[in-house]
């Protein structure tokens, strides 16, 4: 008999969900993380009373009732709805693309007028089957919106020309012919009151957690302690990069505390021109409507400028790159992973998958069902 039934490598949402469920089912669980804190990439920390999203802004949104019920056991969610604005050389537009955007761009008032304007620009561009992101964008919203709100932002974000990017990237963005500027098509949306770290702390209550502990540096020792391992770190690192390195897209954050109550009047402002070096600025306090947990106004503000950057091995892995080359390499690692006795790979890094938070939780809940059946 080993000391633990399950060792969970990584205290992000995947690891914490599995840990909570197995612990509840009476299993003895140990969670380790190489970082000095729990919660993985959803980690939040307070600065002058403001909850700061350290690894990028995280807005919880889902259509999955089971996941929504699950997370609501650990946190109360506020009514935050993501409605970013775009700043194109000082012109302000509402995002995602809705009647507010079309009205500001063209002065049109009805959905019919907006559709006619897009049709007119689409026809002038003469695109049949979109072959790249530029053509896809023009087909969806016309040339003006493409030029002012998509081209510069996308090229900064992906470091490539829109004509060299696949059409599907832009399909994530809603296009609406209503006056609804909610960024997400989701039944449920909000931010956990008190921050994500507090939510994950609640998930891990009563479970042993060791921080600053890298599994890969002590693999034998940990394997000897547990019957099975759930590994949520990068799959290529687990195998010592023996088949090559999977690539990521990186974001650099420049965070500043400002001695003013209101910098930009919104949680997210996208800078959609090509020249501004950052892609967007997040003003964290607006995720909580500018108030602390007791409803008091906060006198200062914290902003984070986001820069898209070239990822290199050793950097923080943010977004998996969904292209053919990396997809094929991942498949090879996945085949090795299948053969690994008593180890299950999960989460954003373990499965090299662009998961939203609700999807990562759903995937962890599925795994637990399998393990318990
Ligand atoms: P992670 O949170 O990365 O957790 C993995 C953990 O494993 C980490 O803590 C890491 O330190 C640890 N680890 C790795 N290797 C080892 C090792 N060898 N030993 C010990 N520990 C190890 N989703 C949304 O739904 N809404 C959003 O608004 C949103 N915004 C995002 C913004 C950004 C910039 C990014 C990058 C992602 C965003 N996401 C968003 C996605 C969300 O962050 C992920 O779905 C989620 O955090 C993934 O959880 P995870 O547990 O799989 O991975
Ligand atoms: N996008 C854009 N202008 C914007 C916001 C987004 O052109 O102001 C495009 C861009 O190509 C981006 C894609 O829409 O990659 C998806 O946007 P989302 O915010 O969903 O991207 P994420 O940051 O989640 O990858």
C-alpha cells in the first residue's frame, strides 16, 4: 500500500477539480505544484484591495449547467458581463461586432441597413470561399471593420499577416445584428467574488498541497508515494522533449498601480491599430465594478498592458498553437502518454489544448466519472 491513492501534479483548475472529487470520494490525494502558489493560470492576488488577474484576465462563462453548479459550490459569482471596447486611433467602438459597432462605423440604425452595408463591402471584395483570416473577416463584417478593428489587432496578436492566418481564428468572435454587446454567447457568466485563488482554495480545503515542488525533479520519489499520477504539466516536458518541443503563443504583462480611481472606464480596451505596441489594457477593478468586497469604492487602480510576444522554450506556456506541425507532434506525444503506466495526462498543458475554464473543468469531471466507474 502506497501513502497516497493519487498524486496530482498541478493545482490549476484541472488538478483542483480532480483533487476535490477524489477527496470527496474518500481517496487520499496529494497535490503538488512547482509554482509558489495554487490555482495555476487563474491565480489572482490583491494589490491595494484590487483583485489582480496575474496570468491574464479571466472571465468565467459557460453553457454547461453541471459545471456552473460545480463552481458555484466554491464561490459566489458576480454579474460581470464582458463588453470590451476597441480604441482605433482614438475612435471608440463597441465589441463584439453588434449594432452598436455598425451604428458607430456607418451611422446605420436597423439590422437590415447593417446587413446591406456588409453585403455591399463583401460584394466589392469579391470573395467566394475564404482562404485566410482576412477573407473570412471581410465576409463576416465587411472591409471597414476589418481595416479598423481586426487587421492591426490580429497581426499584433499572432505576429503574422492576416492573409497567412487560418480563417477559423476569427470565428470565435460573435457578430450580432442586435444591440447586445455581451462578448460571450453563454448562459452563465461572472467573476468569483474574492477572486479565483479563494475559489481554488475552497476546492482544495482539507487536501494536502505542496508548493514549490517540481514533479519532474523528483519523479521517482513521488511515483513511489502514490498508486496513480494525474499530470497537468506540459506533455512534452514529461517526456524530456524527446520528440521535439511543442510551441506556445506568449503574452507579456506590464502591470502598474496608478494613483487615480479610473484610468479607462472599462475592464478591457483593445488597441486595434497596428502601431500601438500592446494589444489591450486590462483595468482589473472593473471586474468587481470598482468596489471592494464590502461595496466601498477603491481609490486607486491597477492596469495591465498585454503584449503578444514570440515564445521560446523555457518561457511561460500560455496558448497552445493550433497548427498542423504542432498538432502532429502532440499526437506523437499522446501515443507515448497512452503507454505510460498509472499516469493520466489532463488539462491545457497535459492535452495541449486551448481549453476555456469551463471546458477544463468539464474535462476533469469526465475523468473523475471514468475513474470512479
Ligand atoms: P494551468 O492553470 O496551467 O495549471 C497547470 C499547473 O501545473 C500550473 O500551476 C503549473 O505550475 C503546474 N505544473 C506544470 N508542470 C509542473 C511540474 N513539473 N511539477 C509541478 N507542477 C507543475 N478561460 C476562460 O474560460 N475565460 C477567460 O477569460 C480566459 N482567459 C485566458 C487568458 C489567458 C492569457 C490564458 C493563457 C488563458 C485564458 N483562459 C480563459 C484559459 C484558462 O486559463 C485555462 O482553461 C485554465 O487555466 C487551464 O487550467 P489547467 O489546470 O489545465 O492549467
Ligand atoms: N480580434 C480582433 N479584434 C479584436 C478582438 C479580437 O480582430 O478587437 C480577433 C483576433 O484575431 C483574435 C480573435 O479575434 O485572435 C479571437 O479573439 P479573442 O478575444 O476570442 O481571442 P483570445 O484572446 O481569447 O485568443
